[in-house]
C-alpha cells in the first residue's frame, strides 16, 4: 500500500478525544473524504477511522473513532498522518504528489542538472530544491515557463532555468 503524508496531529482539542491537525494537503477538505488514516508515532502505524472534521483557522479538528478521551489524544500528539494514495482521488492534469516528484532527475537543455530533493510550497508558487553534484543546491521557482515536462514513470523532469538564477 502506497501511503502519503497528509498532516500532523499538533495538539488535543477538548476532553472527548478530538485532535488538532495541521493538514499537509493543498485542500484540507480532503479529510472529509477520507474514511481512515494511519497515525505514525514512534515507528508504529495505527489506523484511525475519521468520524468528523471541523475547521479552525489554518488547522482542522478531527474526531477519530479510536480516540475517545483527552488522555488517548495526548498519546497521538506529534504523530504524522498518512493516507493510502488510492483514497486521495485523482489529481488534475499537471498536478503531482510531492512524493512522486522527489528523487526524479532534473534536466535542462544542456543535460542533467541533478536530483529533485524537495519541494517547498510558499503560497504563491512552489520551489524545487535540486541537489547537484559538487555544487550548491539550486532552488528553482516553479512559475510559468519553467517546467517543460514531468515524466513520473521515467523519473525525469525537464525545466528551463530562469535567466540569472544560477549566477
């Protein structure tokens, strides 16, 4: 089963076991569609069935069937939440899961640049962190005209480096 990180339990909420979650998805309402998630804490995964979701500023409040008291909720504090990829639905065209992009080789018109090591979301645009051999990592803003093609199957991304970025 292919699991993707979808958020993190950051605190308890109330006395009945609800938890405050920071969602790591583009759209927090994906939690309303999820039947269950896995909480990973100290190397162990625990299935948690989603009962209901409420919204609070930049976080969400989630009630899980298996957590019914504040004491139980405390045990899950700081655990990362994972969901099976197949439950997250299909993505729009030219939208990719970060987990699928990381590790892809990155190329430009002159050849291979390096390997995509991370993607940062800034709000206005994403930034590719490209690890290069013997050089400093290259941070490339993903704006119009930069990404030429993405081939997840062959683990290859073609980009056009914005003028002046490498200097």
